[in-house]
C-alpha cells in the first residue's frame, strides 16, 4: 500500500518514581515529535541535551524533529522508510532539509540519498529489510541487525514492497 510509512507513529512509555519513591509509569503516549515526509517518517521518542543524563530530568524534545542531536547529548528515534519505488529521488534531499538537516549534504548525483552528519548513529532494524549503502559498497540489514555509522557518507535503500522501520540512537560526534 503506497504511503504506508506516512502513518507510522511511536508510542513511548516513560517510567519514573511516584511520591513514595516507587517505580511507576509517568507517561504513556504517542510521541508528538514526529514528521512524515515523502522519503521517510521520523518519530523522536527521547532526547537529552547532555550526558550523563540525570534520571529525574524530562526529555528535551522540541515540537519539531531535528536531524542532529544536541552537541553533548543524544536523540532516540524511529525512522520508517517506504519502498524505493515510492520515492522520487529528487525529493530525498528536500526531505532531509525538512529535518533542519541542511548541512547533511544530501546532494550526491551517483547515490540517491547519500548524506553525512556529524554524528555516531547506532541503528537497529525492527521490521522489514534495508540496504545500508556506502561510497564503496553496501550490505543488507534485516530485523535485529545493527549498523553503526560514524560521521561517514551513507544512504538507505528499501528494495522491497513494504516499509522498513529502524530505531536509531544518534550521538553528536567530532573528527577528533
């Protein structure tokens, strides 16, 4: 079904402590930090501005999804990609730009969606399958597989007829 990725939402359950110091569910909701674009949908579920995180602090999610995490923090997100057959290659860079990712340099003419961010991304496939594409090769990722991209150029290719969902933890990085 075309556009199925546009409907993907993420439920987040946040645990904490009650007035008696007992563990409890504090929040159970669909995340409000979400964007659905032609090339992918993103649901951010948690963000902290600095590490180590303070257990009692709330998340620092903004109302809009931003591609990069805070400079000293991290963001946890679910990303869903439609089949390649549903994406006009010309809209991929525009989709990244809509995430305030103008610096992602998603303008490769050789590989659709090739981009780089100044982050370490740890991405685990939840359902479906997707190719992680690099300048010199590619690999197929299936549910349970994890890929770690460390500030390098990469792209995603969903060559199936169903959406694929991954959970990614993105941490700001530097070249040293």
